């Protein structure tokens, strides 16, 4: 087994850190996009649910 020099170890650990940082950034971007989608569709979802309840309520009045 070959011994690694300090420079090689630094290079290996640096590569691992940069890969982890890019992975973390990717997760952060995904979470941000999901957050934007939830904020954008939230009012529509609330309106749809409210409309559904209203339709159910109205249908019980006239049955």
C-alpha cells in the first residue's frame, strides 16, 4: 500500500469537500424551487379546497 503525502491528502480531501459542497448547493436549489412552487400554488390549492367545501355545503342545502 502506497503512503500518501500531505499534498495528496489535501488534494483528496479538497475534492471530497467540493463535491459535498456542490451536492449541498444542489439540494438547496431544489428546496428553493419546491418552496417557490408551494408558495405559487398555495393560494390555488386553498381556493380549490374552499370551493370544494362550499360546493359540498351548497349541495346539502338543496337536497
